[in-house]
C-alpha cells in the first residue's frame, strides 16, 4: 500500500477545521472558475473563427481564378469557363506535399516531412462582379452585383437568407431575380417582391435593367452586406455583351479550409496557364483574417492568466495546510518518514483539491457553453463582432488538453513550496502550536 497516498486521502476527508475547509473550498472555486473561463474562451474563439470563416467562404468560396492582368478594383477582363484544366481542378481529391519539419512549433533547419491534404476540391463555379446603381421609387444605392450560375453552391449562403428565397433560374433565358442584403433593403426601403431598376455604364452608355427582389440575406459582415447583391450570371453577360462561356473568374470551393494555402499554390503553379492567376480569399481580404489571428493571441493570454490564478491559489492553500499540519509532519518524521515522503503527502492532497476543482469547472463551463449554444442568451453587437450572438464550438481534444495541462502544470509548480517541509524538524514541530 502507498502510505503517502493513504495519509493524503485521510487528510482530504478529515479536514475538520472550519478555517481549513473555507480555504480549501476557495481553492476549489478558484480552480473551477479558472477552468470555466478557459473552456468558454476556447469555445467562443473557436466558434468565432468557424462562424466568420463560414460566412466569408460561403459568400466568396476559397480560391479565385482570374486573368493575371486583373486588379482588385473589379476590373472586367473575361476568361473562358470551359477550359479543360478546370476539370483537373475539380478532380483534386487529395494532394501530397512537403512541409518543413517542426518540433513544438519550432522549425528544424533543412528538414522536411511528407504530408497530405485533409481533402480536396468540392466544386468550381463561374462568377462576374459588376458595379451598378440600384434604384427604387423612393431611393437609390450603389451596389456590386455578383452573378452566379445555377450550379452555384448555395449550401452556406442559404443559411443567411432571412426573407424570401434564392434566385430562380430559367432554362432558356436569364432570370430577373436579385438577392439583396438586409443592409441595402433597409436603406432602399424595399422588401421581397418589390421591383427595382439597376443602371450600368457600358461603352459610355447607360443601360437600365429591371429586377425583382427574390430574397433578403444578412451575413453580418457589414463590409459585404452594404455593397453586394446576387443575380443570375446570364443577366450580367447580356449587359456586358459577353457570350455564355465568358466570365470574370472561377470560384474554387474546398472541402476543408485547412488545405487552402496548399491547394491554392498547387492550382496556380501546377495547373493554370501563365495568363491566369489564383488567389486565396485569405490574401484577397486579409483584414478579417488578421482580426481572427489576434483572437488567438487573446486566447493564449487568457489561458495563461487563468492557469497563473490557479497556481497562486494552490500555493497559498498548500502553505496553509503545511503550517496547520506542522505537528503531524513532526510525528511522521519522528516515525522514520523522510522529507520527500512527507512532501508527497501534501502534493497528493493538493492533487485531490485540483481534481475536484477541475471537475466542478468542467461541469460549470460545459453547462454554460451548451446553454449558449442552444439558447444564445449572450448577445453581441453585430456591427463590431460580425455576429449577433456569441458562437460556441466545443473542441473535445482541446478540452482534454486544458484539463490535463492545468492539472499537470499546477501540480508540478507545487513541488517547490513543499520544500518548506524540509525545514521542519521533529523537535520544533512537536512543540509547535
């Protein structure tokens, strides 16, 4: 039998002093609160990254293929959508590539490892973006129209439609449907079913086309919501005088966003001809992704602070327990126990406190996270955070690592304070009151 473990267990269940009970409960509460904050921080930040990424990629796809001479001012240079190499892009199921070897996040010089992408390409869709002036009987507003075809992947975008429906395509002609954002609809004082007129400039001539609002969407990304409407790509081809095979670009949608950089580089360097250019959405619209990266820094700081709080509380409690049990320490030493054996008793005892604190923290943290996930009681300002409620994404592996990491790090740091026991002699301890 492990005598140190046995004594520690007896101490844990027989702490009869009211002061000691209060201190132990405070320590458990501190650890529980620390873990609760860590669980919620990780879940909310993971949720932010997932939700905002879904919004951006749902609207834009993952990779844009355009003419290499095009700039970011939506210059219109047509490319053909029927090239054979697009089939090659669609057929990407998984790629093998080499990456620099890393240990604990640090790159090893001149060392590479063979890796595979998590998945491949989900689809390739044509698009055209054309600026115009949207007008109704009461108002007008400048917009950018994104034209998409009937094969467009509406999986993500349909979740953002708050009223009405997506575009209805016609087999032999272009559809007059337009999907506008709630931001634009509110400014224009229009709703689903209303007729609007869109004005364009082509060859220094004004062109007007009638559209009907088929639906209203809201992504929460104000930068896009205040500018974009979605229409049938055939309507924009008619306005521009392009044939049915001419588009502004091709939108590549991936199965897994983690493959974005690898597949983007592969498409550009290995598949596309020289006159075409492939650009990932992360590099095309960097500001939001930089903002998301900052959340990782915030997460790291919060986790470190919470672990530090747990450590400081446990050190305080451990020192109080040692001082309260000074006479017991003297007796154990007089019976032949060495310093390390006595120290292990208090380390085991601290382990019990940490364990129960973590248990309470898990129950509390997961309860709040699951309640928020299902009832959305924590509200946010959508204009500042791109979301109207705090999103929750529970990563079970991260949860396990949080628990194990907090337990191990906190327990290891308690080894040093137990050195106080080595300075307690049996003679002085038995006289201590």
